[in-house]
């Protein structure tokens, strides 16, 4: 493999973001290989650079009352949500080692996810004009948002595995109000081991990178 893999387990979002930034700095300095980080986060809402607070369903203070953090971050895209048993992947890659093209990289991540969930019997695709991976072009199973600095990427994808998708009712996911959110569990009708999904994701990344 042309990259390292780190599994951070269930980790607070802010702590993970700090660790990402440390890794980005090391990779930019040539002190570390490109690295695929896999983890999950306790319930948190993140606002990308293109986010509108209109896509928060509740008044901001209501999230504070419910102990749900809303964090502004530097990735592309709109509002999204992370919760336990969702697989979050941060490919912190030096694109100079692969191909210095962020749009290409985004499409490759989508391909990884499409190929991953195909192994679990789920047919999925892209939807023209929208980022992410979709089932029947109506149900979003994976959100993707990236940041890139000096051709080193950060942030990444959030693949719904066995997480509670009802939590997405707290937001208008990615600002799209006419489509649904789904998970691997919802699509196949049974729980799935997140470790199994991690291993498939690593394998699919290794095939493309």
C-alpha cells in the first residue's frame, strides 16, 4: 500500500480534528506517509464552508440544551452529522504522490464507497451535481467533504453503517431537503460489523491508491 492506516476508534470530533491537523503538518513536511484514518464520533453536527444555518432544524440554543455540539469547520460542503456506528474516514493524502487533482480524488473516494458497499450487496451510484454516494439516487448513504492545503487533503467521508439515521432529523443534510438518508443496516435489514466494513474500505482504497 502507498499509505498508512490508523484506527482511532470512537473519538471526540474536536480531538480528531486536532490530530488531523498534526498529521497534515507532518505530511506536508515530508515527515509522514499519506495516511487513511478510520474512526467514529459521538453525536456532533459540523458546518462546512458552504453551510447555511437555515439547514439547522432547531434554534441554535436548542442544540446546546440537548448537549449536541455544532462545530464550524474548514471542509467543503454544507451541514452534516456524525454519530456512533457511522464509519468516518479521513484520507490525509499528499496528492502530489498520486494525482494533484482534488475533483479526481473526490470521485475516487466515491468509487471506494460504491465498491465497498457492493461487497455487502448494496447497489449505489453518484447523482449528477451532488457529492456523495446514493442508493437508487434517492437515499444518501455516504457524505463526503474535503479540505486541501498544499495538496495534502483532510476531512473525508462519513459512511452510514449501523448508526441511527433518525438523528439526521436535527438537520437538513447537506442542504438537500428532497432526499432521504439511509445506512447499510437499513438497506440490508440487519446489523453489520463496522470492523468488517473498515477492512473492506482499506482493501478498496489499496486497489485504487
